[in-house]
C-alpha cells in the first residue's frame, strides 16, 4: 500500500532562523496534501494544505512546496519562534475522505 | 467556537474492563473518525462513519466498537478484547462530498492500563 514518511525524526533550529520539514509520499496519484502541527498532549492542528495542481502555497510564515516529480512535500516556517516547537506531520489523501499520516518530525526551537 | 470535544482527557482501564471514549462535534460535519496514535507511528484509523447509523472498520478495528446514533456524536468503546489499549486516541471530523477538505481533530484521550 501507499505510505507517507518523513526524512528526519527531529530538527533543532535557532529562534529566528527558517525551518524546513520534509515529507516523502509514494502514491503518485495522490491529489491533496496537508501539514499538521501537534503540540504535546494535544490534537493535530491544521497548518496548510496543497492540491496536486499546485507547486507552492503560502500562508502566514509558512510555505508548502510540492514536487510531484520526486514525490516530495516540504513545509517551510519563516522566522521560527519558540511557539513553533511541536511535532509536524504530513497527510496524503488516500480515497474519499481518508488520509495516510506520516510519523512526524519533532521541531525544537532554541531561544 | 465550533470544534471537537473529546472526553475524558485521561482514562484508566482495568483488566477485563470495557471503557468508552466520548467525541462530540459542533462543526456540522457528516464524517467522523477515530485514530490511535502510538509513539513513533503515524495515526492509524480504527473506525470511521460518513453518515448517522453507518460506520466502517478502519485498519485496526479489532478490539474496538463504535456507534453513530447522532450526527454530533461518535463514541468509541475499547473492549477487553483489545490487549494493548495503551495509546493516545484522536477523534476527527470532516465534511463529506467536498473533495479537498482537511480533517479537524479533537485534543485526544490518553488511555492507560491500571
């Protein structure tokens, strides 16, 4: 079956630097992707999504890039702040309303 | 504010006991989902429901049961048949019929064994 995975389980960045979190997916037919942020003891929060007919989408301090050629998704966080420390994971649309979820990358922001 | 409410936040189960996790949403979403989250693993789908009085097994349904008597509510029962129930349980909801919609999550219930 398809799978969604992350390249790095942990990432540490200095406050104010940019962060890049990566995700690989295996189903070339997937047409919708989501990034979630999960803080300790809480549920995942929606950050940003992108459809497969787009290469890039920007939000407030976040950008998602989609490279369909190599089946790669990335989340860029600009000017990373301590409040950005959390686990980030991607989700790939499976069928209907179902998704595959990645294992997550733990981002730590160093003040 | 609209959202998903899960209760309790922490739950303890004794051997041989069934426990029920509550999930309520006021987002007017038709679809609801239950996931299990274990350390180092992605979310795994237990059950989902796209309409009242109907639900489908997910990837790891054994040892669990659900009901969907109301649109707003989707309780999950962890039965004594589930031998490794210790995990973080997440409930989610989404609209049905709109192709590109994210799932929205509650803040989870952490279940532990006494």
